[in-house]
C-alpha cells in the first residue's frame, strides 16, 4: 500500500509526524519508508527533497535525497544515529529553503513553457532543474531576442499574482481539457494550472500564486537537436544572478572609469585596440623570427634556448630556422625546470629524436613527420647535455 503524499494536500507543509514502515539497505546507502511523507520524491524534472528525521529517542538522521521506486517514497538517510525500526514514530522536517526554491523554479517553468508553446506552436520536450539554473528544451527555433518578449509577458503575469490550481479530473473530464503533456495519459492524472498561462499534467510541487515565483530571467537560447534549449532562472536564483551581474558590471566600470551604462562601449573599444595591438605585435614577431632564422642559414643542426614565450612562437621559430638550413632545429622557451619546445627537421630524424628527448628530459609531446612539439621538466644544463650527446653540433 502506498504512503500518504502530504505535499499534494499542502505544498507548504514543512513538518509532519509519521511512522516508519520499512528500512532498506542497498550497498552503503540506507533508506527509510514512512506511512506518510511531505518529502517530494524526484520526478517530473523536479529534484527530490532533503531534510531531517527526528526520533523519540533523540536520534537525528539527515535525509540526503528522496526518490520514488515501485510506488514507495525512499528517503535516503545518513548520519551516525541508530537505524530506525519499523513501527517507530518519527518527525520529518523539510529543508524548506531548498524546497521553496524548487517550487519557484517548477512553477516558473510552467508559466514560461505555457507562453512559449502557445506563441511558437511547439512542445516542451525536456526539463531539467539544475543546482544553478533551469534548462528547458523546445522543438522549435526560438531566438534570444524573441525570449525577451516572453520574459516581459511572464514577469507581468507573475506580478499580477494569479492563483495556482491543482485538479484531479475524472477520465471524462480529462478528455475535455486542453492541457500540455509529453505523452498520452490515462488513469489518475493531476493537472497543474496557472490560469491564462499554462495547463499541464504534472506531479510536482508549486507555489500557491504566481507572485511567489518572484521574477524570471532568461540567460540563453541555444540550438539543441532540431529545436532550442533555453537556460532560465526564477525567484531568488534570478535575483542572485542579476545581483552578481550588477556587481561585476560595477567593478568593471570602476576599473575602466566608466559609468555603469557605458561599460560595454568601453570594453568594446578596448577589445578593438587590443586586437590591433596584437596584430601589430604579430607582424613584428614574424619579422623578428625571420631575422633570427637568417642567422642560422649556414648552420647545421641547431639548438636555441630562449626565455619563456608562447608555444606558437616556439613552433614558428623552429620551422623558420629549419627552412633556412634544412637541418634539425630545436627551440626551447622557458626557465628553471619548465620549457616548451618545438623541433623541425627531416622526417627521418625528428620522430626518434623526440622519443629520446621526452624520455631523457622528463617530457611529453608528439608530432608527425618532420615536426614535434611539447614540454620538458628539465634544466637548461640538462637540455644542452642531451643535445651534445645526441646531435652533431651544439649552437
């Protein structure tokens, strides 16, 4: 016999009294089954509740998570307290901050999903309530700009405080209702309704009125399969996200000596100037590499050790020197025991040299044909010693 699900009677019930029906042990995890519970089990995209169980003997157990299996709600427990026995009375206490957050996210999802499905004649084909944000998948292409219109409409609806209505219609009544569902349903079906916004088959917990959702803020809209995946936050999550973005923008404004509504313009200008500077530096680097490589035109196998630089610089310099002399060119850039390297040369020489070098110099890297690159954790003296032992010349 299934236990009594108190959250359907009152989603705001924070504490309740119950009796232990069963205790299960699966591997290292322990589960308690009660004759009634206000803990919502994972389902319908909503995460399971957590909280505490208090026993008459003073024992306290943490409810880590709640899930449903074979029509029974399993309360996953932890703690060093004595495992309860069937027949013991227990007081359950919900982690209310977490539960109310889930109610805000789930209720907000209903409101925006109903509005999106109606406007774009599409279906909600996926819903996930993450620890930070909610993602919803739709089988239609929706731009972020179009979501802004939904955001304005949804926030207006939320502020008007429309009531939440929960219904258990008969099969005959169900046939007459125009409700959303991912699949055809039969038997006992719960319908969750925010009048004027959404009517959907749903087993989750919801706020009593739309105003308690607080607010909605969309974060992104990305192509996903043949439709769109949106990321959205509701209530306190939305407020905290906006507060974080405001603090970041304010800090950027202070750094740039820019007003808060001008930070984008300032950052854009600096990005353009940085791109131009990088382009000019790149041209200068190319010329400098050409000058350095020309110095090795008459040399044979060549070793060059320079101060720390980018892997791209190391690769280009090794290639340029090899082009000048047609022999092996090894460039190491770094200091102490941290060097990036690149080797360019005849295809018959580079692979064996690279294998020996990574083995002797505590390195890692790879390549193909006449080129290899990677890093070594060795000193300059170690590198020069290896070169003397393996190569004809030491430049």
